[in-house]
């Protein structure tokens, strides 16, 4: 086997992803910018940019004047060169999104459901695709990257809280579930935990842009979370890293789980009016529980930030964040470094957006870990 040739292909693929990710983050860059920021040699940056432009993935978006020499040509992602479809399958709703190649929303539809079955979820996704795909230009349809599916890994658990029957829950535990989606949907299918998908949305198109290590907290019907370390989704051995719902929290002289303190299913009948005593009681308990979890998590991980998002309004999230911060300041040990608390920008759509970003992320985002599995690092800037 020619390991050297294999390594060269892997490094070039990594560099292409690096260029695309950098342009996406900067919303446009010149070849010189890309060489300087990525560490690629000017010759390598030129070759990769021109290749991606020839493929239609990049477009020229104007010139930057000033300084010495000729004006610099600015390149941006060509959103019209492809698309993805994402679906968030929740216990009480199903949200479908269509994104362009630049990760921008083309279409989004949300349907309230008592509890979807795998069959009804697939049928809903198929109808969404059949409705919106024909509206795209041929180039964008041909550049379709696949489907992203975001859902709780244990969607059938916590049945008492969700109000679902055992038979309904069992359908989501079937061993052939992934194969069923792959067979029924016309294109590649990537599955991800809904909390991780929400974290990905904030990383690529939200308040966590530029961060490499953060914890995402999604305040939804059931609280969830995701963990980003070194710019990558951290899944753990069983794919369950960042599963905040089952995090233990103090409850008097005993313990409880974050699910029971920071989930909105408890507020369905009470409402979220700021003058409602039930809402105020929930907010107080939620802030105290989140502060405990953040202190615990950050003592272990020393994160850049914690992003709090989900189904609450921006004002409500801001109030919750301030209360969490105040509680941390009162209760954290002296040697604790409080991470920055940020408000998510994508709201309750974050998991569905993240689902749509999955095919884009796994196809075109740089993955240094996979690169390091080959002996190619020395030639990183030369390919």
C-alpha cells in the first residue's frame, strides 16, 4: 500500500475543509487571508481556493482595495451549490429544516405532535422534501448532501414525564431503526443527539462561533445538552456525553435529576408569565440546578463558555442566565473560574438547524483528529 499517497489525499481533504470552514467563519476572505489564518503556504491556499471555485463551492464576492499591490479578491461560500435537510424528532414536536450550502435556512416547518412514530416521522420528512426540493435550482438539488436526524438517544425513556405508552416508546428502541431511516429516505442519513445538534448550530451559526470548548444547555420540554471540545462534538464511548437531563442535583437531603428542575414540560399548564408564582418558583429552582451542574462540569473541563438556549424568549433566557451567574458567584469555591455565560442565538430551532448542518459538518468541516491517524502532519502546509 502506498501510505504516502494515501496521506497526501487525506491532508488535501483536510485543507479543503479548513479553507471552507475559515471562509464560512469570516463570511468571506482573500487567498492571502486564508494563507495567513490557516497556516497554509500561499501556493497551497491558491491551489485549493481555485479548485473549490472551479467546483462551484466558492464564488468571487468583490475586491478589497488598500495597501500595496493589486486589490484582493474576496471569496465566499456559494450557498446555491448544495443543500441539506434536517429534522428534529422530539417527544412533542417534529421540526424540519432545509439549509443551503452556507448553512442558511431555506425553509423551516414545525409540527406539534403528541408523540411521533418512526413511520410518521419518516413520512413527514419525505413530504417536506417533496414540497421544497422542486423549488430549488438544479445545481442546488444536485448538490444535496443528505439528511440529518436529531433526536434524544433515549426518546422512549422518562415515559411518566412525557406521558407516553410503553408500546410507543418501544418503537424507537428497535435495533433496525437506523436502517429503516436509511432505506426510506433518498440520500445519506446522519443521526445525532438533539443536544449535540443544538450545540453544533451554535458553533457554526450562533453565539458560540469562534469557541472551541463549551457546554450547550437546551431548555426545552425536556432539558438537554451538548458538549463541544477542541471544536468537535464530544460523544463519549456510548454517544451520551453531555446528557444533562440525567445529571444529579441536590434535592434537600437527597438527590434528583436536572430533568425535573430545568424542563418546560412542568410549565405547560402553568404558563411562563413572569408574574406567575409557579413560573417564578420554576425559574428559581432551574437557576439553582443549572448553577450546580455548571460548577460541576467546569471544575472538570475548564470550559470557554456555557451557552444557554432553547424554547424560552431571549429576555427569559437573559433573566435565567443572570440568576445562574449570581448563584454561581454565591456558591462556587474560591478556586473556581466561572465560564462566560452566553445566550444561544438559534432559540428552539437550534436542534433542527444542527440536524441540517450535520451533513455539511461531517462532509466539509476540518477534522484534525482523523488527520492525525496518518503520518501526514509534516506535509500539512504543502499539499
